[in-house]
């Protein structure tokens, strides 16, 4: 059963309460999403580490309930 975008956002926000999360359903099928996450917790972390943190927040759902997630992560800028 596919995951809803709201469930993905909730899981990410639970792990990173200050995060700005934007999710787009790429195919309208609930299986292929693009997600942009901006969180202070990513400061000083490599892109790979940031992605691992998000995957951990998703609790092992990648590859199962969540088939594909194009992930973009960053720390907030001080503009």
C-alpha cells in the first residue's frame, strides 16, 4: 500500500521539528515522490549523512511502502 505525502511529512517533522518539508507526488500514484527537506540538524553534515538521517526518520519504509523518493536536503542559510 503506497504512503501518503502527509505521512512522509509527519515522519520527517517528528524527527526534525524545525524542518521545512515540501513533497511532490511525481506520478500521482503515491509511490514516486520528490521531497525537499531543510533542517538545522543537517548543518555540518555531508549530503550522504543528511539523506541517511531522513531515511532513518522514515523508519525503514523506503523500498517497501515508499517505492521511490527523490531527496533534496540542506541546512538553512542565514540570508
